């Protein structure tokens, strides 16, 4: 990929160099049309400087543009007072370069600065035909066309290019923002889940030690092994995130990423969910996965399977972080009653009071985890609710489409 980029870079510079050489040759040929060598040399220098002003970096553009246009005006006024002048061409390449200087000024410079930069090249372009030897009605018509048509047209072209650049930059920023939000959700979903497990296990070990309980070497080794495993999983998730970021940095960012860097891609997701709940149960209340029989052999779209995994993962993480007095957590996945084309995922605990500090608030005003989860669910045309249960505990319920075609069309429209 790097070698391809370098070859394109070299080809582009070679092409620009050939075009520049051709234009300089035309400027020299037009200069040779002058009756005297000094006039020919001055015409060549003026034309080359106008071309050079088009190619200079942005920081030098204003200085070079005004200098080249001023020199062109001085040469025009000087030649207009001479008795012998070029018989047919005033320097059409130089005229085109002056008009393009106006376009570049409008496109690249701030409005007030662009107005000043447009004035000098435009004036130089309008008076340039006065270098011709024969002044007649055709010369007046040429000056009128340049002043009335060519200069305004090039200004409008500059404005159109400026608008195009603005829209492209907004599109790039939208893509970058979407990628940042995606990576933020991934970071929370994976790393925060494992780090929360590490914190919970470390607290359990400290509580046991502070209570004066004597621990056998086997129990101590088991607790440390759990912390080590959670840390390894967090490192693995971070490595997957870094890999995803590097892939995005080396690839062309033309579309929004459609999935997380480390999530399940199909519903091998059931095994993932059972492993997730088993890991949760090792250092917390018992968690059970209940899968409806009609879903046992039904494949789910990868985006839906990934979203199911994230809903369960975030809900279990919130139970571990915020719930008190939880004895059991139930994860239920099935077809929504009365709507066979909708999948319902619910995570319910029997804790005391609300299982989240966001109790009583909508998802949009909750922590980053629920906000990111709501964004992820909405991306696949679903919706999610959460809140306290009657009699205690907390529930999270997500409703997702089972129709693969509708889901993919919704994602495609969001990415377009």
C-alpha cells in the first residue's frame, strides 16, 4: 500500500511537472512575439511569475499573487506607452494564470483577505490586452468580456470550490466523529467490563482479608487467577482496539465502521453469552441464560448477534458495579410476544432498589455505557428500555429486528 501511494505521488508530481514545463514553453513563445529582446524578456518573466504564484504554498500565496499581479500591471502600463508592441497576443497564458489566481484566492483565503487578493489579479487581467499593438473596437470588446464575464466567472468557480471543500471537510469530520463514538463504545463495552471484574475480585479479596478470615493457598490462588484472567482479557480487548485503530488509520475512511473490532460475528454468540454469564457468576450472583427454543437453530444477522452480546455484557457490568443484594440474574432471549419478527433480550436482577445510578432517568441521560448501548441498538433499528422493577431489582430490555434484510438496509442507509 505504501509503495502504491509513493508511485501515485511520483506520477502526480511528474504530471504536474510536465504541465508546468509546457506552460513555460508557451510563455516563452508568446514572449518571443515581442518586437524587442528586453520586452520579450519582461513578458517571459511576468508570465512565469504568474504561473509560479499558482504553485506556491498557502503561506506564500498572498505575497506571490500580489507581487506577480503588480508586475503584470506595471509591464502592461509600460508597454501601452511604447510605439512598438506585440502585434497579436498580449500573453494569453499569463491572462489565464491571473484569472486562476483570483479563483485560488476565493477558494483558499478568508473572505476579507480574498476580496483584496482578487482585486489585483483581476485588474491585471482586465488591462492585459492593452499590450497589443493595434487598439480598435475588438480590443475594447475583449477587455469588456474579460471584465464582465471572465473575472466574475472565475470568482464564482472559486466560491463553488470553496463550498465543495467545506462540504468535504464536514463529511470527513462526520466520519471521524462516528468512528470516535464507535471506538468509545467498544472501549467501554470490553475494557470497562473486564476492569470492573478486576475491581470486584480485588475488593472481595480485601474484604476477606480485613474480616480476619484465613484463606487456604488454593482459595488465594483461585482469586488471584481470576484477577489475572480478567486482566489478560482486558489486555486482549485493548489489543483488539489498537489493531482496529491501526486498520482505520491505514485504510481509506470512506464509510462508517459497521461492527466492533472484537465482538462476536455470529451466534456462536450463545456460547459467548454462556461463557460471559459463567465468568460473571464466579465472582458475583448466579446468572442464567434462557434461550427460547425457536431461536436454537435460527441464525441471526451478525449485527444483531453482536448487539445482543453487548446488551447482556453492559447489563451484567452494571449489576456488578451498582446493584446491592442481588441473588440471581436472569438473561432471557426470545421472540417478542405477538411480533415474530422481533427479538427481545431482557436482563433482570432481584437486587434491592435500582441496580443503576441512573434510576429514574431516561437512557439518554444515563452513564456512557447505557448511552452507547442505546446508540448501538438504534443503529440496527431497535430500541432499549431500562428501569427498576416492581418489588425490587432492575431490568434492561432491548427489542431488535430479526429480519436480516431490513436490518442491513437500515445500516446501509445510516452509512450512506
